[in-house]
C-alpha cells in the first residue's frame, strides 16, 4: 500500500535511553519531515530533508538526529531521551515542502519516564 | 518567522450545523493548506489553497492572500467531522510547513 509507514506505534523509554523512530515512504517523494505534536502546541517541525543526503533543522531540533541515506527512509534518532521528549511524533512526505500530496504517517506515541 | 493563528480554538456543534474556521498569517505566503486530524490521530490533507476558493463535498476553503487569511467552511456538519483542523503555511525559505495550533471541533448527534 502506498503511503508513509511509521514504526513503532507506541514506545516507552527510560530517561537516558536512545532509540530510533522509523519512517518509510514508497511514493518516491523527495521531501520528508518529522514533527512532534504536544497538547495545545500544534505540530512543530523537528528536522526535514529535501532529498537523499540532505537534511536540515526545523524549529525544535535539540536532542534529535536524522540522516537520509535513501529516498525511501528518514529515521529520527533520540540520542538520550528526556521526559520533555514525551510526545506524538509524525513523519510526512511530499514531492515538495508544501502542496497537494503531502502525506502523514500514523504517528508514534512516545513516553519517556 | 511567519506566525499562524487559528480561531476559534474550540468549537462545539450539533449535527447539521454550519461552521467557519479562520486562519490568519502574519506575512505574505504562496502556500496554504488545511489538514484534518481525526479522533484517532490520523492527519489528512484537505486542501492546498494558496489563493481563491476550492470545494470538496461539504467542505470548502477560501484564501485571501492579500489580506493574509484563509477560511474553512463546513456545511451540514456530521459527527465524522469531529477532530482538529490545522492550517499550515510555507515558511519564507520555502523549506517547511509552519502549523497553527488548530481548532478542535466536536460534533454531537
């Protein structure tokens, strides 16, 4: 099925642990991005990529790392989890940073204790 | 950077009622989009509407770029319309969407 696939759907981490949130798309989209959603805050951009090998920071990049080795995959790494990173994380992809065809994954709910 | 403000923050309707959601943005933009997040968390792209008016069934959207606002109209609301509606604009570098904080809509039968 075409779309954006995020794994895992739920995760509980202890403070200080690291983990990788996976995001894969099969629509040959060049643009991919990661957002976090917190109550009352809307969606805030963490990192984005305009193509394989190219990434850049968004509004709230601290504590997160990304890489883009292929067009299909855009993993998000939490280097040392903190309770402030408890959130719902969404990955999105599109042909361009905006426009029709902007597609979100189903999200990863992360709790850091 | 560009600021995106949505109003009202919350809206409660009876099934069958009409509603208008507003999105104001602080600077000129050449991209504006509306998204719906259903109660299960899934985000759906509703409209890409940098200017003018578009309609899709009971939903329509109008953007007046020169006056820096967009409106989303929902007619004859249904319980399945419940959720959070976000507008988003492209940042000035043209590299990412900036989202408003959303309008939470609750439609009861």
